[in-house]
C-alpha cells in the first residue's frame, strides 16, 4: 500500500501541470485539438499494452500524459480561456 503513495501524488500533480501547459499555450489550443485526440488515443493504447506486459511505470507515465492532454483538450473549448489568432 505504501508503494502507491508516490505514484498517486505524481498522478495528482498531472492536473496542475495540464492547466499550466494549457495556460502557456493558449493560442495553440484550438488548432491542436486533432493532435490532442491523437495523443490521447495513443497514450490509452500504449498504457494498456504496457499494463498487460506488466511495466507499470510506463503505464503511469501514459496516464499522466492522458490527464494533461485531456485538460488541454477541455480547455480548448472554454471561451474565456483560449485565444485564437489566425
């Protein structure tokens, strides 16, 4: 049980990291929606694969990436958050 405390803390830190990335890249949120979805799909597939192979540290890395990208994708639909320039 104690071995899961540090990975859980790191996964919880993915939420503020996702907000930070979305805030730093406001102008790239709308054009990057396609890439966010591709990264999300790839991280799910890779995470499942490495879970089945029993490499949990790579699985946790893919979950971290999935959370960060999901927050960026959700923030790309927020009108107050994004800036879109052509």
